[in-house]
C-alpha cells in the first residue's frame, strides 16, 4: 500500500515541486536577482529577503527530502540501501545540507560560504532515473574524449611554441605588433591560441602578422583547420558514436520490460485459479476485470479490452493470445476525428462543403500572411518614428478587420466540423485560442483608448497603448505559425524538433545541474569583483559618446563593449554570463577582464566552463539530434521498431 | 592501344598538372598576388606580368584540354558523347574560354571582365569522377536542406518582426540603444539577427537592451537556442543522414566491380583455349602469364601468384578457385619487417638486445620531451627580450647535445635493426630525416657564426642567426611528434585523421572549386572598393596609438580593427578573406564595411558565401568525419567489410 501511495502521481509531483522550489530559491536568496537590471551602474539596491524567509522554505524542502529518503529506504530494505551509491550519497548530502542550514541560522544568515547551495542540484539528479542513466553513458565516453582532448592539448602546446618562436620580439618596434598583442609570454600565447581554437578571435589574432607578410596567415589557417575543424569535429564523432544506440537501447529495454511484465501478469492471473489443466490458461473475464481496474490511457484500455472480448466465447486464453492482445500497445494511436455534423437543409450542406474544403484553409493561411505583411509594412514605414509619434489607428483598424475575419473563419469551421470535430484538431485549438485572445485584447484597446470619454487620460493606465498594440501584433505573427503543418517538408522537420524536446529532458536536467553548480561557484569566486568606474561612464552611455569622452578605453575590452550587466553579482546575471561564454563568441573578453580584476587563475574557471558546456554539452546535444533524426528516418523508412531492433541486434 | 595510352599514368598526370597550372595562374595574373603584404597601406606595387606571358600558359593548357576532349570523345564514341552532360559542358566551357582568350589577346590584356577565370574550376570538376559522384550526392540532399533553410528563414523573419516590435523607438532617448544600434530598420534588424544566428555578435547585440531589463535577454536566448542549436544542428543531421551510406556504398560498388572484373577475366581466359570440356576451366600457366604482365602493386602480385601456383600441379582452375585466389586482394598488407641482423660477438649481441628494447624507445621519447621543455623554458625566460638581445649560446649548446644524442640513437638503432630494418619503420624514417637535417643546420650555424674568423661580420648573411636557431627549435618540436604512435589512444585518433585525409580528396576539390569561383567573383565585384585613409592611419599603426590619435574611429569597425589586409584586391588576399568569413567570427565587420563602401547588395554576396561555405561545406565535413569514424569503429569491432555490408543491405 505504501508502495502504491509513494509512487502515486501526487506524491511524485510533490517531490518534484519541492525540488523546483529549492532550486528556484537561488534567485531570491542573497545576492538576490530581483532587480530590473543587472548592470551595477543602474541597478537599484536589490530587495533582500528577511533572514529566515528563504531558510524556512529550505527547511520545508529538506524535511520533505528526509521523509522521501526514509520511505524509499524502508521500501527497498536495508540490504539494497547499502548497495546503492546514489542513496548513500543522498543521505550524505542531506545531512550536510541540514548541518549547514543549522550553522547559517545560528549565524543569523550572515555567513559567506553556503555549501548547501552547491549541493542542491544533487537532489534533481537523484530523483530522475533517466538522468542517472545518461550520466552513466557520459561517464563511459570520458576515456575517449580524454584522448582527443589530450591530442588537442598537444596540438595547442606545439603551435604555441612554434608561434612564440615565429613571433618573437624583433629589433624593429614596428614589426612587434603580433608579439605585443598575442604572444608576449607563455600564458598569453596559450590563451590566444585556445581562444583561436574556438574561433572567437579569428581575424584579429592574425592581423598584425598578416599585415607584414602574407605567409604568416598559413600558420593560423593550419592551426584552425587541424584544431577547430578536424579535432573538434572528431570529438563530436566520438560522442555521437557512443550515443548511437542510446535511443534504440532505451526503446529496446522498455519493450523487454513490458514483455516481462506481461509474462508475469499471465503467471499471476493463471495462479489465481486452480491448476485445472496442464496447459496454462487465463480466464477472459478475469482479464477484463483486471483491465477495468488498471490505470492506463483510456484509448489503449478500450483497444485492449475489445481485443480481449473477442475471446469471450471461448472463455480462456493461452499465453500467445494473451500476448497478442497487448500488441495493441505498440500501435500508434491513430486519431479519429468525430464525424461531420449532418445538416438537413441543402443550403447548409453546400456551405458545409465549401467551408470544409482544403482551399478554405489555404485562403485562411493567405489572409494570415497578408496580415503579417501589413504589419511588416507599417513597421518598416514607422521604423524611424518613436512610439508616441506613431499613428496606430490605421494599424488597429486593419488588425480589427483581420481579427474579425479570423473570428468568422473560426465560427464557420465550427459550423462545418461541429464543435467536437473542431477541437479534435490541435491546429484549430491553437487558432481559436489565439483568435479569442486577440479579440479580447483588441476590444480592451478600443474600450480604454478609442472611446471618446476617456480620450484625454491615457497616461494613467498600467499598460500603455503601444504595448497593447505591440502584443496584438506579436500574437498575430505567432498565429501565422499555423502554416507549418500545412507544408510537408517543414512538418517533418518541425516534428523532429518536437520529438527532440521530448527526448531532451534528461539532457536539459544535466544542463541545469551544470549551470547551477557553475553559477554558484562563480558567485562565490567573483561576486563584486568588477567595479564600474564611478561617474564618467554613466554619462557616456551611448557608444558614440564613448569615443569622444576623455575617459578613453581600449577597443574590444569589457569596458568599451559595456559588458557591465554580465557579472557574477547575482544568480540570474551569472546564468546569462555563463550562457554567453557557452556561445563562445567574445568569451576572451570575459577571460581577460576577470583575470585582470582578480587573479590569473580565473582563466581556469572559464576554461573549465568552456570544456563542460561548449565542448561536452553542445557535442552531446549534436549527438542527440543526430541520433534522433536518424532514428526517426530509419523508422519511417523501415516500418516498425522491432525491425530496426532486430537489425541492430545482429550488428552488435 | 590509344585507350591504354590515354589512361596511362603519364598522360593523366600531365592532364592533372595542366589543370593545376591553369588554376594557379590566378595568383600571377593581374591583379597579381606577388607582393609581401596585402595591406593597401604598406603594399608595394605588385609585379605585373607582361601581356602574353600568362596568356601563353593558358593557351597551352587549353590546347591540352582540347586534345583531351578529342581523345575522350573518340574513345567513347559519338552516341555516348551526346548522352553525357559533362562532356557537352566540357565542350561549351572550352569554346567559351577560347573565345574569351582571343578577345582578351585582341584587346592587349586590357579587358576588365575575364569570364574564363570563372569557368576554370570546371576543368577540375570534370576530370575527377569522385567529385562528380559527390556532387550528385550533394544534389540529392538539396531539397531537404532547402526545407530546413526555409524553416530557418521563417524563424529569422518571425523573430525580426518580434524584435522590431519589442525594440521600437521610444520617447526616452536613453532607452533607444538597442533600436539605434541593431533594429533601426528592416534590413538592419534582419542582418543583426542573421549574424546572431552564427553567434558572431552574441553578447554585443543584447547588451543595450539587457542593460535596461533582464527580461530582454530571454528573447535573444530563445532565438539562439532554436536557431543556432536546434535548426543548425538539424541541418548537420540531415546532411549526415544523407551521407551515412556514402563510404560503405563506395566500398560496396568497388567490390562488386572487382567481382565483375574477375568474372570477365575468367570468361576471357577460358575463351582463349578451345572449349574442351563442358565445365569451364582456365589453365594455371595462362593465369600466371597474365599476372606477370598486369600492372599492380608488387606485394599483391606476389600474393596472388603464389596462391595460383598451388594449383600448378592440377593445371586447371575452376571459377571458384579462380575467385579465391583474388581474395588475397581483400586482405590488408601486413608489414613484415626484415629480420634482425645476426652478430657473432656476445658483446654486440648484448648491445643489440639493449638498444632494440622497448625501454630504449621510451628513453628516446623522454629525452625529446626534455629537449622540448628546455626550449620552452628558455623561450619563457627570454620572452621579453628582442631577438638581438637574446643570448643564444646556451640554447645552441643544449640543442647540440640533444642533437648528438639523437644521432647516437639513430646510429644505435641502425646497428640494432640493420639498415633495412631501420627504414622499414616509417617512424624511424621520420626521425632519421629530421635528425640529419638538424645536424646539418646546427653545423651551418656553427660554421657561419661561432667560428672566430667571421665573428664580426654577421650582418651580411641572407638568413640571420636567430632565424636559423628558430628553425632548429621548430624542427625539434616537430620531431617530438614521434611520440604519437606510442600512445595507444592517440594513435587511434591520429589514424582516423589520416584516413580522413584520404577520403577527403573529393571534398577538398569541391572546396577549391567553390573558393575559386567566389574569389574570382569577389575580385570582379569589390576590387579596390575599400580605400584606406591617406596618411593618418599609417602613423597610428599600433593599437594603443589608435586611441589617442585625432582620427578616432568607432570601435569594432573594419578601420579600428585594422582589417586592411583583408580585401579583394588580389587573389591570395580574397582567399584569406573568404576563409575568415567561413570561420564566421566577426564576419559582420566585412558585411558592414562592404555594404558601406559599395551598395547594400554586397550583403547578398557575403550571405551566399556564408551559406555555401559555413553552412553547407562545414556540415558536409562534419558528416564526412562522422561517417569515417563510425565506419572505422564498425569495422574494427565487427571484422570484415563484407559483414557490415551484409547488415546494411538488410537494413535498407
């Protein structure tokens, strides 16, 4: 009973919710992210939660986890508990968190180092079996990745030495540009070439040398081609190779598990009745009885039940027959749309054929396109005007016309397909929802702004007119997305993307864990490290003013590029900074500024993050996309899963 | 006979050579690339070849091609000729080239537009069947790529509209940063987001908005995640999926062809003798006779011959037996090293075991590492000194010691393995060659610089002392690469890379074609478009001086970044520019400057190049690496090619 209750939906949801709350606390805790801007020059002093508020939430979550741990260990027993490394880790992490919590309460929330923040993502990992599996898979790939990274390191060192020999300081100060900027000493040369490996400083790094002699370009081109194109892509290949069977394997194991389950169910059901025959049978009515109590999707339930009922006159089922009725589960659900409503009047019937016709959909799409083009034209015409100068009346009237047409289309479709038929298409739900939303917004606009009696008091509204119009336009553009399923090729690509999102949960979870750990570490290490210059730069906040200001900064630095909002002063800002480093473009700026304001060792942090995020995770992502697409392709070309399964089985 | 002669090695080499010469002419022709620097500020007036020099080379090549065309069409006959599109294209291109050549001669080399330069790469394409096949494969992939690119375009347009709505001009001039810099009008917004798709302006584009409100970052993050990570990688997946069977298919077809050839050879050989029996046989001696006249690698030849000789006592062979003797070709050549030389003296034998031991190799590697570390240390210590200040004596003496040790190692190895045994390892050849080169260089240095009698005249040498030392050091570092095969994991990765290079020829050819066409087009369109400011910037050529100079330029532009050497003024410079755009980092700078100096339509050229190079070709390259690696992996894990072939055959 406890088992059933523990694995019930509510309980698992509760657990997930408490994990989410615990993780989200990072945004609210000191240093809190609840300011509008993360720029230290404009930032208002953030709201500091009173001591004890976040802590009480935290305690609640920890208590829930403790309960979870107790129930889990009770359910699996002491013997199993000792064997499972995850559960032991869970216990350790929980106790450390509680001790840390007590300490921080006793110091009235004044401590600097909160170890438990670093440990929080562990709860997320621990709770998902899929993530644990993925982690194991990644661990298996590590040795091969290490070999490529070793080769990459060798490549880097080799070229650094050659580079330092080539671009040594010469007599003529005019020819020292390359040496001065990029190859001054060993750490600098290494960093330059490491950044070049990610292509983030590509043309710049070669310019001072290339200016003098064309031949120097060859050095950089060879370095990039070997490093970036060959070795980096080899890394992708290795990771992909490791993940090649990943999806198929998980499908396979789930099939095997189901077979095992069906076999066990058969055994149990046949045990229920007396061993009346040598051959094992199950009674159909007991199967039906069980089916009616089992929780599963109603569609599959009815399918299995109808399949089982055809044996009802015999009264018994053999193992093969029992298995066969569950084959229904393999079949994809073919969506059945409710029948069209029948109208008696011939006029209505004629109208129904017209509106149900394919061309009518096309006309709808064409009008949506026309609407988008209208908005686009007006946008282009008005692009130089500020929001207040714009005359929105024309746009609003056009939009109103289109929205009325959308409403008409919707009504007519409901008429043609019937209400149930209409909502059985996911497309139509999307359409209808947006149409109603648009209508409501447009009416609100007219009521609040265009009616004569409150014409002269437009300023006290919370949301300004322009923002409302803007929202309407965006929704219209968004609604235009409905054309995607109507174009075949795009539908295929879009459905692959949709599938990808489903299979991505485990990876997204690991990404969240990695981001969380690095962000918390970054806050520890670099909080408040960068201090903006007191006054001058506040005045010269536009890029043009920056040049003429007396406070001149070198081009391409953190200060000149105004990267102030990218810092480690709070959690949200550090997430965005880490994202920017993951994208790798211009990450040398962050390396440079943090090693200037703190120590040279800050580079290690950034290189670690680059390795985990950009090298590891992006490659994993690519591998997953490749896997997903080829799997889908194979499936759509060779029918069933079991076929592919069999072939792969022979391959291995 | 003509057929044999035409497909002989010399003839094909001659054809290849003339294609290479024709392609290389682009470097010499006006605008010639024979200047040291491509920077318009420092560039000396390039050497202009006299009219008629390059033209005569060109005519020679064209005549060779005409001969080739005539021979080829004679060989395959008129009927086949009409069917082959490639040959017809060949004829057309040749005639256009010749007409263009005549025109340009009649205008005394003064014409602007040389159409034939654009057509030259066609000869390269036409001559390689592998490239034609790859091209066909790419053509097959195009529709699916188009669908993704369409989706990408939709994504781009959608986000552009949302972005323009979000970042419209507002009343407060302080909040207009984003609008001013990136979303001023439709083309500008489109370019901004297109560049963001390649991540080339990643943190910059979001800074002005992100500074005001954290929430705006979400817009850019969502755009990048969908566009860059999902859609772009989907493109890779699609291309990879198309190329999945590529390698295997080519292996398969070559196997099938060989079987066909063997069967045909059997038929021919059995026809030679009278039909004496109902069962077909071939006489072993005739097989041996043919084998002795056939051109093939001597290793395979002896293998097949010895295999055939075992049937010599029977005198006849059936078809199966005939086939079996050619199975030898499938087996990889196992390299046999010559036996160790035998020495009589026990001391010599003892020495031989010592020097032939594995640990001796390790000691050699360790010393090479020590040498590299020495050089590195001295480099780091001297990094702030200019070349003349450096005291090279210590380094030279250290190097001399190491080189003498290398020489000793080499001699000892020759002694232990014998001369033939020594050169049978490729590793040793690499080692020995570099050692001798190093020795020669070091001796030269000592003779010219360190001997007392020419001590005081060091300046008149062509190559300075420092450059010589530099070369020695580089060679030592290069020699250190010999450790790669000794580390197992690295050996695997390196061998994959080596294999890749073999399979890459077709792709490299297509890359050359694409580069050539775009470079020639670029020269047509943009030659001399960018003019450097007359004097000021020549003075302020270091980056520090640039800030304080009166001629202040905006940060991040072509002028400030000193990208002058990247231009379309000659062929070599345009190749490097195109390479830089292919790498995509900072390509927005090139787009910006060329659309500023010429017209807005310059963007189209750059976007086209980006699509072909970075999107298409890089993805093809990734697909090829993936294909190669997984093929290699499969092969090393499931033994023979035919096995994998069978499995794939079942899959399809």
